[in-house]
């Protein structure tokens, strides 16, 4: 059940004399949330020799990270240098700000871009997580090849590797089926002291921590918050984790935290329908396209998969047909999400466009004419009527088709944080002892809507801010500041 905005006492357990409380658990750093952000935060804090307790309300770790393609953007990495790719923090920052129309904090944006390469090298060198630079395609909005991912392009595998690292660290304890119900804070100044945690089989526990990190995701599964902040997506298909119910944001708000960019979100215009599996956008990046049920293209597909969701949802029945060819099929065959599409029967193969149109009940003549015009534009014979200039190699038969729809993936607004990942109040001061990252913190996708989302910015916020939060919280906890 989604949490609702209640009184402060519904969200915060206020105390007048902390030393009079009986604490069940006492640690240096308490991490709430076991997705990519929480696991990275816990590992980073443990490496600084802090004692870490991570609580996850679900029966397993992962959250939205487990549903992702494990893609992390980073500038200036050794992977780029080995591939001969010249990139910089300034260029990455510029790409993010251009995409979100300068809607994110420029200093924080640059800081996260600067820390991105440190994250990637740390994952690889310190945790032994094997990453690769993705060079098969350039996602819209990125001016350089800077996406790093594991071999399978599967977030669940990244989560498993992070869990393995946590198990080997010796400094991280994890409790599952252990939702945090309230934060514990002093009534006088709102300093966070820990949390009330309900651990399965044990009951309610008061966990005291010198520092608390909110590593939950956003509010994509909270229909009340969606109706308030992102009404256009409140009834859309939600592709994210059902545990993303927004309590981290509500707790911070109750303590006076500033909220920002609450109308921003990441969507996707290529979810196989009705199968509910992700058809990778690489089908478009490598030269594919989409038509509606009238057999017509309806927008320049290359503008970005997030904003494209609204374009698809605006079509008849809220669906489109993604069209690509054998060379694209073979290129993405190693993507596990695509393999799942194949296993579920979402991907159909045809020897001609006429066959494809008939199978999806599209008007044949119109669909064939659309395909002909698209091929001529891809071949440079005519100017694309919708303004597309990136095509890859022209499509050849056999062709593949997948019915797709638009979906909400995750929200991008949240608590305002500074360069140390501390949660900031409306007056600009940090809430004592409280840090945030991932979907709980404000992302880098602009003020509102889906079009400010730059590919892979979700894990950029989750993992980079998670690492910053873990290191800063541990450092402050051990120093007693």
C-alpha cells in the first residue's frame, strides 16, 4: 500500500531526550533501501571502516536497478581511453544540461559528472565488477560514447555482484522484509537519530545511527503522489518496481527538506505490449522506426526514448509497431531483455513489409508507402519528412515487428541534496545526519516532464550519489561530526 502524506508524527518519531530511549540496534551508518544506490552507499561506507546496517522492505534487494540495463554514463574513464574516446567532465555536464534545458543544479550536475569516472573505476577495480564501454551505438543526447555496462546489460546481474561484494566486505549487515516505518529525530532541531524498523519475525526495532542514508527510489508506485505531481502519468502502465512508494521523500519533506523537480520523470516508448517486457531502444538507435495502427510514422523517433512514451500513448489504442531488421536483431540478441521479448513471443519475423502489415492488421498500402519513404531517407535520397537525420544502415529484409506501448519507469524529482549528498532544508541548511541518493534525491532530468531525461541518468544519480553519500556519511560518523 502506498504511504500517504499525513501529520509529521505519522512520518517522524520525535524525541525530546534521545538518551532516554532504549535502542535495539546501534550502528555508524543506517542505509534505508537495498537497490543500486543503497548497496553502493553501504559498500562505500564499509570501505571507510564504518559499521553499516542496510534495511530493505522487500524480500530481495534490487529495486529499479534490477529492472534496468545496468548502464552507467561516465566521462574520462580508462575504458574510454583504451577505446580512443576523448571525453570530459565539461562535455558530459553540457550534455546533461542541454537535455534537461538547464533544469538541474549546474554545480551538482558537474560534481556528479566529475565523480562518475571514479564510480566506474571503483566498481571495476575495487569491487571486481566487470564493465564494458558500449560502443555499438550512441544514445540520443550523448555526444560521446560514455555508457558503461556489464556484459549482459542486465541490472539484476549488477545487483547480484554488488550483493556478493557486500557479503565479502564484512562491514555490511542486511535485513530483508524490514521496512522502515518512521525516521527518528530530535524535536528541537530535527536532527535524525535513526529509524523505526519493522523486521519480519522480530517486530518493531529502534535502530540508532550516527548517520542515515535514504536510498529508496521515487514514487512511481504511489498513485496519490503521481496524481499530485505527475497527473499525466497517474494511469499509465508502470514498468518500475512496485516498492517505489515515495516514503523517503515524504520523510524528508516532514523534516523540512526542500523538494525539487517533482514533475520530472523517465518514461519509455518501447515496452512490448501486452507482454510487459522492455524492447531495447537500440532497435531505434541502429536504424529502426515505429508506425502507428494507421501504418504511419508519427514523430522523429531519434529524439529520445523517454519523451517518446507520450508520443506512443497519444496514438490510437496507445500503441505502435517497432520495425527493425536482421542485422539489428543479431546485434541486440545478447541483451537479456530482448531475449525475454523473444521467449514471450513479442518479436515476429517477416519476409516482406506486406506480411508485417497484415500480421499487425495495419493498412498494407499505407504501411508499405511509409517504409519506402523511410528507406529513401535512410539512403540519403530524400529528406526525412519528420526531420530524422540519424538512421544507421538502411533496413533490409527480413524484417521484425513488435507491438509496443509507452510506460512510466521512474520519477526524477525528490529531496534537494548538496555535493556531499546531504539533504537540504528550504532555508538552505543541511538536515543534521541525513543523506539521500537515487530516486529519493532530486535527479538530473529538469523541472518537469519526460523530455529532460538523458539515457542512463537514472543509474548516474543512484550509483554516483550513493557512493558519495556512503563515503561522506562514514567519514562524518567516524569523525563524530
